């Protein structure tokens, strides 16, 4: 089950930028690097989700999402970030390389009724404008549905 | 240079608990899991520092240390945590396992004059009482001396 948690925040679709949807666009998660670091995981080349999740990813939670992790219910305004970097291995160590993408999940029951209140977005590399989710998060949410019992969130807080 | 950063926070000495030194004991860094996550790295079995640093480690900084990373000078009260977990690989992914140890560096020019103002300590696994640094951090600092130009800190903030 733990290994499946990778399918995690995105079943993303690294294809075309989505059509501009006005108010439906999810904001870039400014300041997430100072949010709580929930957990990390590395996906290798022989993993079924290596495309697009190859590398190391860190999951960050804002204060509301952190509370949700303890209760299993995420209040509106909860945000999770999936921060994916290349993993560079040499001389017996693996270090972080360039950013591949960052993905977000944001909870807003009014805005995202089709996906059980969760909105999904991703940005390529360090870009704040090149968006990667093209289907309003429907495919992302399709995978997250298996975690319905935890309000559709894969990650769990560890001490 | 980047790969060397592992020698990082400890050249630790997983031998005997240190002698109780009264006021010189460094406090366990309560709440560090909510501090800023600076960076992560994985040490594999063929790395020269695999003993004791085998696994994945995350570096966390308190607010003062975070400021120090931007200026290259760390004010008294700066604390860094080196949080080392086992890395468990299966089915093409590496996930976090049990905690191996946590190490800290704390800056206090008055308390730690012999090591350029930095105190070093480590705790085994999830213990808050089983201390691992036996030489008042002298061996830790011996390695950190190569980073004198950055106030003896290996890690650098990445965006």
C-alpha cells in the first residue's frame, strides 16, 4: 500500500497546457517550501509510474492540510504540494537535481464538486506559468479515489 | 563537493552515551518536524560514510538557521537537524523506513568555544535520551571545518 502512495498527488498528464478557465485556475502555491514536510519517496526507472514521476519527491502540507492528516478530513483551504526533483546518483549517494514539476491538491468543495472537492494542478520544472494538468484533474482524481477513506489523500504524516 | 556534504552534520560516533555534562547537554530539538526542510540525500551501501549514515536523511533548519543560510553567518540559537531514516527499496521505489538517528547542530558562541560556536549532539532512533556523540562534538566539527567559509555548515538552501 505504501508503494502505491506514489500514484499520489497526480496521475498527471504531461501533455498540453490546459485551456484557460478564468477563475478555475489554481494559484501557484507560494511559500510552500516553508510548509511542513510530510514525507519523501524516490521512484526509479523500473517503477510503473516512472513517467512522469521519476526522481525524488517531497510532499508538503499547509497548516490546514496538516490538521486534515490527523483527522482524515481536509477542510477547505487545505493544500498539499508534490515537489518532484531529479535524483542524481554517483559515488554511492543520491542527491537532488533539477525540479521536474510541482503538483498541488487544493480542497474547495464549492469550486471542485466533480472531484469530491479537490482541485489538481501541476507546473513544469521551476515555471510558474507552464501548467501540466489538462483535464481539470479528472485523471488525477481517478487514482486518488482509491483513498476515499482518507478524503482522497495518499500521504500520511509520519513523526 | 555536493557529495561530500554528507559528512555533513556528524562524523558521528555511534559508540557510548556521553558522560553527563550538566548544563552542557544539548536539548532535544522539539518540533523540528515543522521546521523548514532544507534538502535531502540518500547514502547507499557503497558510500564511504555508510556507517553510520546509510539511508535517507533530511535536513531541517529553525528560523534563525534559515536566515543564516542566506547570509553565511549563523546567529546564536540557530539549529539544524539531520533526520536519518532507513531507505527501503522494492518494486522500483524507495520509501522511508524507521528512524536511524537524528543529529543536531546548535550555535552558541559562549557554550561551544572549542568548536567555533557550534554544539553537536545525536539521538539514536526515536529515543530522546540515548545520546550518541561522545566527544563533545570534536570529531563532528573536525569534518565541518572544511566548510569554514560557510560558518561550518554543509547544507545550502535550495529553492
